[in-house]
């Protein structure tokens, strides 16, 4: 048995939010884009391949990483230029810890936001019942 289709309504409410880390001066340190780039470096082993996967230029990817490193005060990648065996980019232990901490933060925030949004929808629906 198939579940009934939900009626699409202009009154359906979805919650969207973004999380990023910034410096006290407001400069982005870890945005969704930089997070995705770090994950892609981890997967692909190369900044060039990671930039390509993320759909950004190598120059932008490199610039975003350098800016984040400058604001954090430590390197996020270890690099070896090409040559006979080819080059690579790897995440530093600090970058791996940053990703791990960011993932944990996102999980906790997602749980808290889902709980708060469920309360919002309950209160919103209670208001509808009273008006009807």
C-alpha cells in the first residue's frame, strides 16, 4: 500500500540554515565550500582534483585554503609538487581534527534545530486549530 501523496501547499514550511565558522572580524574560516573542498582533498588526494570536483578554479580553492590557514594559524594541507611519481595534497592532522570537530558540531546542531523546529511546527499547528 502506497502512502498518500501530500498535498503541495504554499503553507508548507521548511527550515533551512547554514553553519560556518568565522573569525571575530567576520572573515570566513570554514564555510560549506571550504568544508567540501577539504573533504574532496581527503577523497581525491589532490587540490586540483578537489577543486574540479567542487566546481571551483584551482586558484580559488588555493586562495580559500590559504585564507583559512592564515586565520586558524596552522596549515590544513601537506603538499608535494609533481615530478616522477606525481604530486599530492593531504590533510594535516590539524585539518582532520577540525573536520571531526565540525562534523560533531553539525550533528549536535542538526539535532537541536530539528527539535526546535518540531516545537515550532507543533505551536504553529496549534494556532491553526484555534482559528478553525
